[in-house]
C-alpha cells in the first residue's frame, strides 16, 4: 500500500540451489543451502514525514531455536483476461533469507502465480510490492494486478461494513507475465527468524538488499534467469523499486557483492522519490509547496468548487502546473526572502483562490497550505472532509479521531473491503492456514526504526537518481510512472518533477495520470492502468 509516509529477493554466483517442491495445504522443508548476503551495518535514523514517530530500538536477536520447515501452499484456478482463459498455478509460502555467515535471519512470505501450459523460461515475470514502509502487498494483489480482485459496492465512498466481495480480476496482467507478490520482512506473514534482527531488514538499503536476495532465490528455484524481469512498487514501494536495480546488479560500493540481475522494466505508482533523512526533501520548501498545488486544484475541479469554464481535468491540471512552477514558485521564493509586497501577496492569494476554491484570505497569510488543512477546508461549508489518499472520498468533518490513516475518508472506507477480500481469497482459493495474524500494514516499531541513511550514495540524493544510474547501465530498461490526479499523499507533479530532474531518458519513460487517487486503480481506471502495464511489458520484453 501506500502513501508518501506509509504506504507504503538470491544466491551468490556458483552456489547451487535445490528447493523442495511445494504441495497444496502442506508444509515442506526448504532444501536450499545457505545464501550469503552482506550484513546490515547502518544504524536506524528518524523517519521523515509529518507523522514521524519517536525513535525505537531494533529488536535484538533472541535465543536461536530450530526453524520449522517453510510452509508452502499450492492451488490451481482459471480466470478470463482480455477474452481468453488463463489457467494458472498459485504457490504461496515462506522463503528463508540468510546473512553473510549462512544463518537464517528472515522468513519472507510471497505469492507466486504461474500461467499453466508449456514451460517457457523466457516468459516475463513481474515482482510486485506495496509501500509503507511497513505495508504488505495486498493492495496491488487484490486491487488490480493479481488474478482475484476486491469487489466494492461503488467506486467512491463505498461501504466499509460487510458483506464484502471478491471476484475474478479481468484486468490482471497474468496473461502477459507471471506474478510474484512480495511481503517484506515485518509485514504480512513475513518475520525475523533465527539470528536475525529487525535492523537486518528495516532500512532503505537493508530492505532492497533482502528483497533482492529473495528475487535471486526465486529465479533459481523456478529456473527463470533468462526471463524478462520487471518490478512494480507503490508509494514507498516506488522507492524500493527505484533502489532495487542497483541492489540486484550489485557492486563493491553498494551491496558489496555482484548479483548480476538486470531488469527490463520498472513500474512506479503513488511515486515518492524525493530525498529523505536529515537533509530533508530535495528541492526546498518553495518547490515542494508549489508542486502540491495541481493536486489541490484537481480536487477542487472534481468537487466543482471552481469555475471549470469548459476545461477538461487534464487541461486544467496543465494550466495549474504551469502557474505553480512559474509565478507561484517565484512568489514563494520572494516571500521567503521578504521581497513580496502586500499588493503582490494579495494578488497571488486571489489567483490561488481561483484555482483551489478557497477564500483568498485563507491563502493570504503565508501563501502556503498543507494537504491536511486543505482536506478539511475545501468542503467545510458542507460539513465534509475530503480524503488525502483519494480526495474524491468524503466523511463528516466533525467527530474525527484524528488518525491520519484510520480516519482518512478514503483509507477509512476501502481498507476493510480490501483486507476482507484478501483473507477470503487466501483461505478459500489458496487454502492458506497460518498460525499468526497477517500484517496488512505495520507501523508500530517498524516505522520509527526505519533507517533512511544509505551506503555509497551521496546524502540528500533523490531516489530518482538510483533509477537514472540503472538506466545508464541498462540502455533498454523502461519505466512507467503512474499517478492519480486526486492523490494528496504522493502528488503527481512532484513525482514527475523528480523524474525529470534526475535526467531519466524521456524516450524510455512513460508518464501516465489517471482520474483516481493514491490507489489509482480504484474503479474504471484499473483497466487503463493494466493496459499501460501490458504495453510496458511487451515493449521491454522484445
């Protein structure tokens, strides 16, 4: 899942891996010999963001107990995609991850979907994950990519009480690629084991390295080293997806070993690639504020709080973006320097009011407004608050508990349906039986301990630069950047700005915007997004 704040996989060359086959509803011991990866050395640092939580210490290793055989569950089903029947086998279960000494340190739970038929080692495979940090993959799994999909009673403001539904997903990209959904350690059913510590997993580099180890193990187990390879990440998962190409390739300065895995393509949703940590967001406060404006204006357009004057959403968005990056950004810089006159401030406040539907006096004080404040002000005269995660959604303004996720008008409405659909699918379709709860999103302990410090990367560097490095190394890799107009958590304009500033080759980058929110595949936009993913896979697999 998702959000700028919350939301939000490998053996060394020459090592032979023999993985025990998995059988439905049975647990099988892993037969792979230990796989070596470099140990984590970085200490955790304060998580960035408006809801940062005080520091907590990583969980120290406890007494080492014998590990049970990793559980695996298999099943077969058939769905219809693009007018054709797609029969597939699902393999869900645990994979042990190892430290440099060959000791098991983590158990990562994943969901693999393989199309049935003649074995094709060159069939594309896509590795999918959500964000957080601390989120499982259930949102992309049950929202648009997997073979089964949540059924909500309506696209906007659905009921958040049962009954909920789950159905075959006609938009799944299983017709063009096999799929692997990854729950990083600390999320879903994935956990620290053996001599492991949360510090081995909970950090930008640590997370990328261990997910890369899983991917390498998976490629070996399934004999897919020759397959075109893709990753898809949403929200914080966009950071993971941007960093993973370097971890998969490897080198002495980054992960300290050579894996030699290259990617054909990367898909980013709800993208948040600005630098984090002590140096703060890249670009400065003025640029950040200016780049937030188009999403606020798009929301006002949707709720008809401005005069549309016949302008389409896209035309209006482009007009506001040009204003934001021009006159508005310049006014913010001059204001910060104390060079803006009262008359100039009032004139700018009036222009901002015209684009956002808020009164000029709301803007006049500082010419700045947070997403959270905007969400409370826009429809205040109707007693409503709009969602940060999807600003089409509303809840009553009064009576909020103040939780940035649980009380968000979007997350508070669609999360129960997604979680229920996942558990129904896991239990009825995949026949999964686990003795511990599934962590849909886990913030406690994990988020405050997340290590934003990086090795071999200049401080304050945008995560988009990691993608630029990977695209320099790999002259055929393609990137799809997908954003929702109504996403106030990870705005479309800053995402595209970071991509452009990093200098990614424009001819290999697809920028797409959809009339949806942070989870941009809610509703009718799911089909358009899935088709764009198919276009990327086909173009990058040639």
